[in-house]
C-alpha cells in the first residue's frame, strides 16, 4: 500500500493524558497534512487497493490501551467498537490539543481471510491545517480552535491508527435548535473542497467514492462561507479564543462596557421568522438604520412575541402590535403592556396561560441574541429557549389552555442482535450490525416510528413546562441584559421586531 501509515508499538505512554497517547505516535506521512499526502494518482491506487478487499463490514472492535495506575504496566486493554459513520480521533502529534486529528469512518473492508483490513476515513481539517497546509489565504480568525471543516478528502488507513470515537456536532446557524457546544467541543459548519481549494457553507454530505470528488465530477457551485451572515457577510466565530479568564470577568466587562473584550461585531440578533432565519450584527443594524423609532416601547415584548418562528406570518393574536395602527393607539401608554392585557383586549381570558410560568412568558417576549466568546451557552445564543417558549404560548392560545395529552402510542420493542465474527488476529473483531435495524425496513416499522415521533412531539410540548428550568433560564437572561437590551431592532428583510 503506498504511503500507508506506520503501525506503532501498541504500548501506551504512561504519561499520556486520558491514556490515549502511545509510545510511538503514528505518523501519517510524517505530519503531511491530513489528506496532504496523495496526489490523484496515488489516491487512485490506494482506493483501488481498498476496493479489492471484498468483505464490507459495519463495525469492528479494537483493543486499545487505557491508562490504569493500578496495573503494573500502567495501562490495561479496553475493547473499543468503531462503526461506519462514526467520527473518530486519529493518532497524531497533536493529541489532546485543539489541532488533534479527526475523521469520519466511511467504509470498512477486509480480505476474505480477514487478515488484512482497511478503513476509509474522510478527514476533518482544523483551522490551522487548512491555513498552513492547504489554503494560504484562509482566514483563521473566523474559525474556532475546535471547529472542524469537513473535507471531501478520503484516506485508507489501518484500524490501528484510530484512537477513540468522538462526535463532531453539526452547527447550522439558521436553525431554531442549534446544538449547545462549548469552546472545546468539536463542531462543523462548512466543507473544504480539497481538490478545488475552496471552503463552502454547510457540511457537505459527500460520502463514498473518493476518486469521484478528486476528479471534480461533482463540481457543484460553491456558496462562500459567511454568505448567509448579516448583510456584511462577516462570518461569525462563536469561540475566537480558548478563554482562560473567568466568566465573571467577562460578565462585568460586558455589563460595564461592550468595547473591551467584546468587539463591536460580537453581538448579533436573529430574525427567527420562517423565510428569514438570519443573524445580524448589532453594529450593522445600527449603521443600516434598522431600529424601530415608531412603535412604543410599551408593546415591544408583544411585538417580539408576534414573530412566529414556525411561520412566514406573525402569530395572529399579537400581529396587531406590529401594525401602524397600534403604534398610534399605544403612543400614550407608558406602562408595559403584558400578555394578559393583550389577551383581554381581544376578549380572551388570561387564564388560558395560567399553566405557563412567568419566566417562560418573559423568555417568549425576549429578543434572540448571541455573543462571540460569551460563556454559558451565549456564544450559541438563546434561540432554542425563545423559540420553544413562544411555541408554548401559541399552543396554549390555540387550545385555549393546556393542550390535551395524546393517546399513548404502541410500538414494537426492538431487539438488538449483534453477530460477531471471529478469526481475525485477536486485536480486531468484526461485526455486522445491520440486523439490529432490520425491523425498520418494513413499512410497518417506519409507520410506527413516525407515529411515535408525532406523539412525542405533542407530549414534549405538554410535559416539559418544567417551571424550575424556565426560572433558571430566565436568571441567565437577566444576567445577560447587556446582550438583550439596547435598541429595538427590526429585521432588515421582513421588518419584524428582533
Ligand atoms: Zn454585519
Ligand atoms: Zn425577518
């Protein structure tokens, strides 16, 4: 196999943290970049060799050394299962740091005797890999240290190059429920088109044939990274640095002055309306003049609540407050108009919201914001909480109170059935797990699963009005008033309160 990765001695380094480091680090072509080693001809040869292995597997087990102070050798062996589709950490000189090597298992093959095995891995690039080794003009300031850019570059590796299973979270900035990841969690939101030396928005689903992408046959148009952000297209970096200062320092800085550790472009507001779903920099909104100077402050909360994240039109009950007419009617009102007042105005009983805690109602009337580098999840923002809180309010109004519980759904219990094939030299075991999901292949199975999900969705809305959760979240909102206060912004696209 051309330039195959060296297989290291399997004794771990006792100094290695978390027991993952080994005496001899694997050198994938001596720190050629992940994916920097092959030219197209070599890739072709490597892929041909891989495809010549006839047996395809869904998973395998490797004995990996794990630190164990109680053992005389300082380590013990632990069985680790790797499956097709898993994100994995690979051995490198960068273990345990932000530039550690990460890939995804695309396919697993062996020869019929199971004496030879190769794993097709799709690489994730770090910002430093990308800038230093592949695209010289790449601007790494727009990327977080633990951010990864999934590439269309595939490698064919020995299973012993793998270290552990990990998970790279997909961060889609336009969704209402982004994953809550911290500054040292791996995440991905863009694709490196390796052979075209370009980075595009969104993680690409390209899987399978390595040569297909290498030859550029799937050369679809590329939308540049940051294109969907604000009007200025300046990409957002949730975690610019690995912050070592305490969050209280950050918080007081934030409260006192937004100019010290928080740059003018750090805070963004989000329009959740279906069809918009876009983040805007506070500074850009001010510059572009998208502040509401007409509507009275007394109805600001209701105007925010009227922006239905699940629809292209405002939620009907509160739409009135977004209109010119209400601005004139309410011009003289100095007190904040709350939801109960609004419901009474339209002849509805405020009691229909009695089961919702005040903290939830306050969150539903908050703007949606995020702040680069902020602690406690504020770098990702409050979008999930605000969208869910609004949904609770809408559901209560539509059902004139707490909605009815759905009838319990029955479903087949599934049995997982794992068959393990022996015969491979002790280190590796192969398993084909497809049987575990066989029930899903039947139409009946899919229908049951769908029914179960639909039932759970309604149930979720009913059951999770968990007051302590919303109270705790509201405390966080109060602490971060510096993010949520400020001018009454409106969406540059649809004019909604944001
Ligand atoms: Zn902007
Ligand atoms: Zn909008």
